[in-house]
């Protein structure tokens, strides 16, 4: 049965195998501490290619440790190549340095030629970084490198701030209207990816959505995320993990985007039941992990725009 599904979805392995190129932060859920449990719960094998090891993520924590793993990455890739490993997806998130982008670009190019789905979450920051003088030469290099990575991706999932950096647009005032959303999605798709999802878009005073472009049909969608007036950290990585897992299981982009928004919504609902959880700790997705993906029906959260 598993092999039949694998064949149908053109999967190389017994179950889909994804390489996750992300940091590992010991405390404050982001990146690999979200990607691995979530995608594993979806029935995906995750092979981490760590970009950096940190004691915590970098949002609101002071004095965290940071070990850049650029020097290790090519060796890890070469070893996997010797073993003959084939990936059904390569999914990148937070990178430790812009130098890593060249290594990963080559790795993704090879994996794509071998049939892997390439997902790039161009993690670069939030609006506070942009407003606080984000355009240092170092950051400019990261933005340019991310543009290159987006050029070989099948799917990209920037938040609105990252989207604006990638297409050299000003960050629009909230709420963002449909014409602007569509213009940004189209410009992002010109970087090269067939599917684009912009996360964390405030599309009215009290609603948040993910904006999606489906290059197969040329259609645009908004996926409702619900709205709670507070920041939730680490939800971008949660979102892209579910989206990638669903695509690997053969879901079309609209259904994958829908499933991911529903998961983030449920995790947020679980989090707000515990006001003692601080923003920097991330969202409480663990209580829903064992049940969410076994449902057979999900609320439809998307509309065409
Ligand atoms: O994707 C979010 C993220 C990942 N990794 C690290 C981070 C953040 C956001 O703060 O600091 C290390």
C-alpha cells in the first residue's frame, strides 16, 4: 500500500524522505524542533542538514550561543551522496550565513534534477528588522542569496516582510487589499517558483490570511488563519512543515495550504488556553499532533481572489 502511494506521487523512497536545511535551537520552538516532529507525524522521514546550533532562537532572548555549521554542510551532503540517498523534498529555512546559500543552491539543483520537490522558506526576519535598518551589506547579501534560492524552488513561503524584501517593494500598510496581494504574489512567482504562499498577511482589521498563487492554474487564493490579537512566534516554520508534508503526500497546493492553516489555527487555540506560555516559547502544537493528521475531513478555509 505504502509503495503504491509512493509510486503514484513519484516518491523515491518507501515513505517520502525530506531533507530539512534549518538550525537547531535548543529552547523556543522554531526550525528543526518543529519540522521534525510535525513532518514525522505526517508520515514523512526527515533528515536534518543543520545550518547552526543555538541555545535558543534569536527573538527576545539575550545571550544565546550560536555555532555556525557552514564548514560541516558540504561534508554532510557528500557523505549522503556516497550513500546514494535520494530525497523526495529539500526544504530550507533559517540559514546561519549567506555563504551557506551557495552550498544549498547546488544541493537543491542536484536534488531537483533527481525529481525532488524544492521548498524554500526565505527566513530573514520580521518588520522590526526592516524598520530598524535591516539594509546592511550583510543583510543585502542574504536577500540576494535568497532570491537565487527562490529561483530554483518549486514552492516559496515568505512572510509579508520577506516577500517585500524579495521583490524590492515597500511593506504595505495593513490591511492589505486583494490587488496588492495579487501583484506581490505574481512578482514573487517571477523569481521562479510555481507555487507561492505569503504568510501572515493582515487582510482586514481583524483577520489574518495566507495568500497563495497556484502556477498550475494561474489562480490566486486567500486562506483564512483566524485572528488573535497577539504575536505568535515560530508559526512560519510550523506552517511550511505542514504544507511541505501535504505536498509530499500528493495534495494540491490549495489543500496543502488549507491543511497547514488549520494546523496553525489549532496550535494557536491550544496556546492561548495557557497565558503563562511566553511568546518566545512558540506555539503549543504538541497536544494536537497525534490527532490532527488522522482526520478525514477539514474545514475549507480558502477562497479564490
Ligand atoms: O524561523 C524562525 C527562526 C528560526 N531560527 C532561528 C530564529 C528564528 C526566528 O527568530 O531566530 C535561530
